[in-house]
């Protein structure tokens, strides 16, 4: 195990993967710096859940109770029919449900991860990496602030559109678009809102969702399929808002409410979804984790899990091996099969749940109602794995301490 201060590691990105890896590296005796482009923690975002083997990791970190305490209050999933009726209901206790026990707002999880690592990690906000120059024993790093510094290793953890990844690997990792665009925003809560995750499918391949939070507001999202996709830069904010308003026109249910709230939303996030398919995650003294390395898309429900697990594994392997090359190789060997499994989306995804016609929406809602029925839920429950089995799903986590 490295002696404190002898090996300097720089991580780019202070979201989920970065602070998780920083926590473990600091515990193993590394000198850790996290650089974040934003001037402070980015605490916005929607509901995410910490599931599968990621729950093992947060338990080892001692933050499972803190995550449970920040529960979003969501009690389950309701499928809303074309006339506003409940077409199907999946309580969080049910075998088939989208709501998990460790359901938390992204920003709340970011804050928890920062709080548990800030005393042992050097966080630098309002700066970013602009150049990397690898040498046999170190990496020379230039920052946007004009400063420069050397580190033994540099890790990209700055998201699906990672600028650091491009400095490391150029255009090698490919963003595979699914043709699906998703917008998230926070809107005021109304008297008729409840604590269910409400999912409404409209014609013309549109989906609207409303989810409760623990802040007294509602997290709204709008998703739609497009034949033409862009894979470079995000649209300017004004264009995002105009496109969203156009897509919400005539959608029904709560579309007008969401449409009217767009201009007042100060946390609007809008982008296309896709996967990062990288043939390698490491090169020399640089590597990447989380969405920068293997974004599985929100459809998988495993983005947070991969970020936490990948950070834990890479930090652990670096603590176990004297040579970073051996640690990187072990990280790829352990994580690659799990990532490949998670990135295998069901056939027809996402088109099957984004029908174009009224008939298609009716069929989808009818199927949801059947699946939500007590007999089907009871049958599925007979074959469902328990929590202990789920936490080991896809990967057998090593113990490093």
C-alpha cells in the first residue's frame, strides 16, 4: 500500500464516480486531488437509486444510513392512462417496480459523497484540465486557470461528455446514440400531486414523468424519440426550451403544466441519451471511470451503480498493486464483463415503450395493467432474488481492506 503523499492522483469530476474513488484512494494512503469545472458542487438532478453491488460499496463507506435518510419519499410507480386514470400500479414493495429502497436525488448523493471525503481530499472547484502530457514516471497537467502540476495518475470521471476523456483517448470511445432525448427539471408541487412516480405515455413517441422529492417540489421529465440525432455539442438553452415546448404541445395529461414551467426552471437539463462504448479504459498513466468510461444510459437504471462500483474497484486495485499497469489491467478484467452485461439493453429498447399511435399507447398501458395485477406480481415474486443476491448481481466485489 502506498505511503501517504507518495503517489499523487488527480480525478476530473466531482459528481458520483469521482468523489467515490477519491474517498477510497485517500483511505489507501494516496494524495488525492479532485478538480471540478463548476464553481461549486452541482447539486441538481433527478431521482437515482443505489442498487446491486453499489449498495455493498456504500455500506463499506459507512454512508448507507445517510442515503436512506435522504429518501425521496417515492412509494412506487403508477402508469397513467390516456384519460389520466391509473392503468397500473407498482408499489416499491412489489417484485416489479422502478422504485428502490435507496432512492435519492442525485444532488443529495453528491453532497453525501463530498461530505465523507472532503477532509482527506483536495477539492478544487472552478477549474478543469486543458492538457495532459504523459511521461514515464508522471503526467504533466495544465489547467484552465493557467496553473500546471504533475501527478502520478490522472482519472477522468467527468461524465458522458467528458472533456478529459477526449484529451486522453481522442475520438476513440464512441457515443452510441439511442435516438432518445430526455429533459429534467424541478417544478412546483400542486395539491393534486402525490408520492407516486407517475409515468404517462403520449402519442408521437413521447413520455412525461412526475416524481416526488423530499424538498416539497416535483421532479418532472420529458422524453421523446427523434430520428435525427446529434452527437456533438448540446443545443443552446433557448433552443432546448423551444424544442421542449414544441414536443409538449398536445401531449395531454400534465403537459401544459410542464410546458408553462420550463421558462422558470433554473435546473433544466436536456440532452440525448446514449452509451459510451470504449475499447479500453486505461492508457499509460491515465484512466477513466463512470459515465466517461461506460455510460449505460438512464434506461438501464444502472448508471449510478456502475459509477460507484467502478470507482471502488479501480481504487482497490491501485492499492493492491505496486505497478499501476497491473492495477489497470485488473480493473479492466473485473469490470468489463459486468459493464458488458449492464449495457445489453432489452431488444427493441427504447422504441417499444415509445409508441407512435394511440393504439400503440393503449396496448402498452393494457400490458402494464396486466403485469401490475396481483396474480402476476405474486408469480414474479416466486422467482425474484432476495436483497443479498441482488447486491452480488453481475460482479463479485473484492475486499481490499
